[in-house]
């Protein structure tokens, strides 16, 4: 079962001609976000840029928006998002921007209207922080083994 949620988007003036965020297919979990640029931006290898989308949004309390890379851009060009997934909180009302980085070997041109990232809306679970002297069940299989402690296979 798929649930729906009302999320309100406002287009800013520099989003001229851009569509609202949309799901590419009926079963897509992420809304496509598009670049809202006055002129093309060349993202050089190893460089990062904050890409405007020309959108503001209002999420209901208890939800977040996660900004994620588009797999095709990552695979073909090495374009991904830093701080992935980036979180947009329900009380943020500024412009949605995505932090892109070029991990590829060639410069990549981003133009107005290009699909650059995807946004997944997720419920938030708040933690009740408990201060203790000893953790419950401290003798787990993993213990304090750290990175790679569950094995390589």
C-alpha cells in the first residue's frame, strides 16, 4: 500500500518554465528535482556547487525530505550529492538547493531544467535520549569491533 501526503511547493521567479517536482514513474520513490539556473554551470572534476531548484516547500511536522543522487548521473558522469542523503527539515522554508560534486574525470555541464537530484519524503522518528552508566546488552557479537567487524562476505 502506498500512502500519500500533501507537500506544498512554491516556485520562485528564477524557476521560470520549470515543472513542479514529479515522480518519473508511478512506482518511483523519489521526486525529480531540476536545476534553476540563469546560465549553464560547468562542474569541473573534483569541484562542488550548490545548485538552486527554484523551489520552496512546506512539509508537515513529523516528516523530512531526503536529497539523493540520481543513479544515472552518478554512474555515467560521476555526479553525486555530498552529505547524502541531505536532510530538509519540516520547519525549513528557504529555497531547496542541492550540493552536487563531480567525482568523474570530465567537466559536466548543468543547464536550466536538468534533472539533478531526487527527493524522498520520509517520516521522522524522534529518539528519547536516555543517559545511562551502562548500556543494555553490552556483550553483543560485534561489541566495539568498528568498521568491517561483521566480515567481508
